[in-house]
C-alpha cells in the first residue's frame, strides 16, 4: 500500500527532529534530514501496524472482511 504523510523537520542542535501532524505520536530523529525521515517512516509503520492489529481484535469472527486501497 502506498501512502504519503507530511513530514515536518526541525533542527535541535546537531539533531534533526521529524514528526508527522497526521499521525499523532509519530516522531523521528537523526543526524541528517534523511536519517530523521527514515526514522519517522519507521515510526509511522509501527504505529499503523499496531492500530491495525488493535482495531481487528474487535471484529466478530463471522464478519465479512475485505480491503480498500487509498491512493
């Protein structure tokens, strides 16, 4: 699945801090902007995987499941 999120970068001394306003709690950091972006992408992936797993716990076993793709 392909999704794009806003990445905001701020300098903090020798570190670059990154966050995404669309995904509360998603933060990254690195010595370079590229490192911070990769760290943020990893954080977003973990948060979305956790939310998916958590959300599916409440689905009744006999419910019909499908998929939807967002471009």
